[in-house]
C-alpha cells in the first residue's frame, strides 16, 4: 500500500504536532480518570476505617467505664498488692531459722546437777553459746558428752574450754557449738 502525503511541509509539521498534542491529552485524561478512581476507592476505604475505628473506641470506652470493669480493676490491683506481700513473706519464711527447738533440745541434755544461765543463738552463723552452772565436774563432762553425741550439733563444732573442768565443784561452764537446722526441723 502506497501512502502519499500531499500537504505542504508547514502543514505536515503542524499535523505531527497535533497528533502529539492529542496523544498527550488522551494520556492526561486517562491518568486523571485513574487518579479520580483511585481517590474514590481510597476515600471509601478511609471512611470505612474511620467509622470502624470510631465504633471500636466507643465500645472500648463503654467497656472500661462500666461498674463491673471498675470493680474488676480494683480487684486486680488488690490481687497484685497481695501477691507482692506474699512474695515478701515467702522470701522471709525461707530465711527463718527455728530456734525454739534448739532451746528445747539443749534443755533436755542438761542433767539434774546443772542448769543453764543463758543461751544465745546467732542465726546468721547458726552458732549457739551456752553459759550455765553445774554442781560437779562430772555433770559438766556429761553435758559436754551429750552435746557432742547429739544429732542436731554439727560434729566437731563443740568448743569446751579447759576452764570448764578446772574446779571439782560449783563450776560455771561455757560451751559454743554450731547446730544443724535440718536436724532440728525433722524432730
């Protein structure tokens, strides 16, 4: 097929320019239509999300302002406070050393011819210091032997100063030992 363009050169240039202008106009119209369609879709999505978010805020607000929720919130605060106090008490309970059984066991070991004046316990080191009086040396030695054979006293921890047995009668004795809290707790 043969095409002949019989227009003068000036009109040929105008014709090419007009074709380009129309092409740009068509593209611009298409882009504007696409932008309008996109804005319409985006606007509808925005309105949907906005109304959904508003309804969620209102439902959350009504849920948090009801009397039941307020009562539950105060109960939760009280439970947290109680859990904190229980935690403190359980930590303290782990550090508690029972000293009454130590006093009882030591008192059972003292014979008829002796009595205790003071008993002091250092719970940090689990050391017990005993000061007492005995009528005879034999009573002091019997008490020392009973302490060393006792199961709540850590073996080899009984300190028996020599002054405890220097006199024959009317002896002020002094003993120190370390007790085992595990043996005390079992009894």
